[in-house]
C-alpha cells in the first residue's frame, strides 16, 4: 500500500473578523485576505482518532498564523481524510478522499460555494489530487477515472480513463499525465497514463521502473515522477525515488526520495522511507539541467517530513513534519512547518494541524 502520498496542489485560508452592517444582520461579514502573499497548509486530520482535517494559513506580510479557517468561516467539517487542494481562478478546490467530495470555496473569504460529489454513474469513487488547465479542474481517483470539472458550472462534465489507483498529475501541452500507483501492490500494473485532453484518448506507459508512481511533475516538457517503490513482508520500503520518464518510455532514476517539489529548474526532495528501525531522513536538491544532486539541509529541524513545496515568489522552501511525542512520531497531535531560503538557511517555523499533508500558496496558477 502507499505509505506516503505527496502531491502538488494550491490552497487558501483567511483570518476571520465578525462584523455586521446593521444591528439587524444575522449573517457575519468576513474579512477578505488583504495580501496575496500567504502559505496554506492542508492538514489531513486522523480518521481513526476522530480528528478533522483543516487548513492553516500564514500571512507572509504579518507572519500571523490562523488555524482551522474553513471550519471557522463555514461552521462545517472537511471530514477526516482531506488529501489535497488547489487554488485556481477565484476559488479553492479541497479534496476529501473518504468523503468522496471536492469542497469548493471562495479563495478570498473561504466561504463555501459548492460541494461536488466524486461519482461515476451514481457510484462514489475516492478522489485524490487536483490539477487545473484552461478553465477545467481535473481530479484523480481510485476508480480508474479522472474527473473533469468545468470551473464555470462547477460540475463534472466528463470522465477520462486512466490506470489503477491514480495519485498526482501534470499537464504538458494538451496532454494530462497521471501517476497510477496500483496501490503499491508492485505486481506490474502501475503506470503513467497519457491522456489527450482534446480527444479523451488514453495511452498507458509501463516499464520495470514504474512500480508505485505517486506524483508527476514537468519542466520544459520533460516529465519527472515520484515512485514510492515497494514494501517487503515487514513493510520495509525500498526502491523509492525520483525518475525521469524518457521519450522512449523508459525511466532514469535521479535520486532516492519519498517527497518532491519542483521550481526554476531544480527538484527539492526528501527521502524518508518507511523502515524498522527508522531510517534518518535526508534532504536534497537536484539540478535538472546538470543532473547533479546535493544536500539541501541537514534535517535537524525536521523529525518526520510529510510534504514539501517551493514558493517561487518569495524563494522559500516549505517542509512540513509530524511531531514527535516521547521520541515517536505522532499522527494525532499538531504538526509543524519549517521554511528555508534556497540556500538551505532556516527562516521560520510555525504550527500546523494534525497530519500536514500538502502545501500551497495564495496566488493563481493558470
């Protein structure tokens, strides 16, 4: 099974002020985000422990941290298996996996706009990740389908065929590439799907190095995927890494990794495989042009890395972590996020919610 899921996505939150236009108003008026510079951490929560997922927002100008902003604004839950989010246009799309729901909210107020059920022919399927392209938001699922959401009608307008247990996605030109993990079964059914967004036709790419693909990113038309590798009978993970998918359908390994982010021709990654006894995480940066991989940070500030992202506007690298309790990783207490400059110097640290699973920024990607 997939022990670590990462994926690129964008998300949003806001600080709330309760004011009213008159003494007779029952509905609160919420402050909008006055700065477009901010970071959003999506916290998955913990289903077995009964802990709700949430969104943490940090304003880059003031440094103020706001927790549970979606719940605060809407008075409703995101569920306990929140997996990803994407900011696109005026809205944010939050993916709730076991809730089989894409929660859509206004990106400047976090006020709920619509909840879109992840369904095919009336049957619920598990949504995983989101990516946007030309007025559409695409949602990967565990049902061999990608959902195509029109951002004007906020409805599913078609479904696209893909491989088994799809996770991260990337768009190159008019093609959508999906990382099809096959749920880490390592039985030769993992793949990369190449979907023509004009015709809807799907091509399946397989090779012996696509074992458990969980994310995929692009740089200048080149494709790089994160593969979680395989697990032995004791759940020890091996073979994890970042691979380039070459034009002939083969794969070339760049480095060992369980999480990655891409920015300005570089891949920032961490390697924290699931093993017993635990393996000490490492943190690297790979130059895509030269292929050289170097140490990014020593990792002393990060106990158990769970997500990584790069803000190209502020040149900051964000890495989230689960916390340690009595020397052990805790999945039921608040996590945290540490920021670094591009040289690996520590800039800041702030508290998140439980299970910080994804990081995004308050500006639009088109």
